[in-house]
C-alpha cells in the first residue's frame, strides 16, 4: 500500500508542473444530538483538499480526511467511537460553466481505514479496524465569489463501488454498488485559488 500511495504522490507532483491553476480548501462538519441535556451522538469531520487545473475543463486533486463519530446513548450498554482516516485522489472534469457557476464530476479512488472502539459501561473495551476502498463518480458545483475564493458543494455518488474488509485474518470483504445515490455524503466547503 505504501508503494501505491508514494506513486500517486509522485504523479501528483509531476502533474503540478504543468498546472494552470492550483487550489486548496476543503470542508468541515460538526453535529451533536442530545436529549434532556444528555449528549447522545457527536460527529466531526475535517476534509482538507488540494488540486491543480490543467485548463478550464480538466484537473486532478486529492482529499485527505479525518472523521469521528461518538455514540453514547444512555439506554445502550456501550459507547461506540469510530475514527476514520481517508485518502482520496481524483480526476475532475468540468462539464458546464455559466458565469461564476461551474458544474463538475470527480472520478475518484478512495482508501479509508476506520477504527471502532466499543466501551462497555463496566469498563471493558473491544477494538476493531475496517479497511475500505472504493471507486466513484461524484457530481459537484462551485460558485466563484471572486478570482480567489469559491464555495463548493459535492453530492453523493452518480455511480460507486465500495469494498470493506475487517482487518483480521480470514475476514471476507463486503462489497456495495451504488447508482444515483446523490444524498449520500453531501459536503459543503470552499476553495482558495492561487
């Protein structure tokens, strides 16, 4: 896996030499659910992004993200905490530009690892790790506020394939195929162009 990641990083550096425009940005998310003053669920995500455009239509980029989800419902016997690290390079094609608005699609490869810690009320813990990889076509829209700043929204998957596998000997992979699942994993963020 290290060789694959290093090859992708080297390829990304090589293509930046021919870049017309570069951008950084990403998205940030936080939510909490409580009942009668007791916190039941807390979610947090931070997904920085870097990309380069070769021309008005094509470019490449990468998302490197972290998210966590802590479920501590009072009626449940366990507190479950999930922490996910994601690495997702993509190829972007801008299909339509109308003034300050751009509509694009990302062809993306994603690798993620999720660690789940289950802590019982008696103090016992159980940890497990799941490795996940996927191929996706994701739609998005960008609105350029000016030459430097843009607001961005990404909407689920037009098409996607995901494989999950528990990180233990003998585990079998679970695969998921998606078609037009546009409400899954909606992200809002910003870009700074330089």
